[in-house]
């Protein structure tokens, strides 16, 4: 490593010097275990020419590890005190700090373009941040993120799982995701009351036939009433249960199925079939994303 990694004593000393107290509002839990940092960097599989994107670098624990492994590191930090202090902790020329909200940052803010997202994400915004960055940055070939364990389970779940839902399908639109291990609470300060999980993902071509916004509208509608059959759950989206049934049959999906049994490809097929059928229903996104903010 180019610079020594931060341990518990260094983290607390740095926080005290900066007058920083971790806040629940920003979802701040600072990593202070060098072995966990090394494990995350190794699991991310960074190449020497990769440009790493980190969200919520905090006091710089993971940033130090990424700086030693990547060609360039972009760190997006919403806290102005932490953003200002980061270059004093990670004193390398290939670090760019962005004082910004990761949920609102646009792709043109980054030069060079990020190729890997590697981050200990704030639990309260983890899912929307991942989805926003994948949408904004087609340059991302994949990533490794640490999130609350139950959110990790949801992100990697497949059809038929009890925790399969909106985040699972939307991440699957962009990439193949898999669980990459568990992280205990003791490696954080303050110690969270939950385990964390690592999620690795690799970008792939999305299903053909329908635009992302149209597919996501179907997904949102299907899981807003996940215990109902798709014929009933999609009635509002399609303009009535009869039209919902017609669209589902055209897509090759049983009207009696439930959203939790469908692959992202099947959701895309439903959106494509709706475009081909006679209009008359409301096919725009409902504006609700019931599971996406529940992290």
C-alpha cells in the first residue's frame, strides 16, 4: 500500500481533530479495520488501469486502499468538512474529491470516467445511489459495494425468493450481481446494530425490446401490490385488469403469476408487449418506488 491504512486509534484521532461526530442522518459508520479494507480492495478485482468511484469516503479508510490499487480515484462526499480533509489524509495526485450528493451527481462530473464503483455506502441511500450511478455512468464495468446485510440479500435475490423485489430487478437490469461476503459490525465506528454484506456486480447488456423507464414502471407497479396476481397488480398501470391480462398473455406471462416470480427479461417483455398493444392505459411510471428507499 502506498500509505499506511487507518486503524481504530487513527480514525478516532482524525475525527477528534476535525470535530467530526458520525451522524445517523448521513448514514455514517466509519471503517477502521485495515484487514477489512484489504479484503474489500482484493474482492473488487481492480485492474491497474481502473478508475475507482467511491461514495461516502468519510475519513478516508477505504480511499487509501483504493488509491494504492487504481489509476485514479473519484471520491464523492456530501459532508463539506470530510471532503475538505480527505486530500490531507490521502495525499496522492490521482485523487479527485467531489463535494456533492451522489444521488444528484451527473456523469459529466467525472474525468477520467469511472470504471468501477467500490464503496461502503451509507445504509439509508444505498440502493438508489447504486441505481443512479449505473444509469449515469455507462463507463462502469462493475463494482463492489458494502451495504446493510438485508439490503445485500435483496440486491442479489433471484425470482422466487421472499426478498426478491424492486431493487433485485432493477439491479439485474444493469448487471449480474452476487453476494461477496459478510462484514461484522465490530470493524466500524460507531458500531452498527446490523451486519453488513458485500455485493459484487458486473455490467451486462440490458434486456432488449423496451426502454428502461417503461420496464421500471412495470416493476414498480408489480411490486407495489406484490401479493396480488399480475392481472390485478398491473391493472392501474395498464388501464384496467382486462388490458393487463391481454398484455401479459402477449408477453407470454401468466396473468395469475406474481411479480416475485418474474425475471427482468419477463418484465421487459411485458413493457414491450404494452407498447405493441392498443393504447388506452396509462403506461407512464407511477412515481412510486416502494422498495427502493427502504434500506
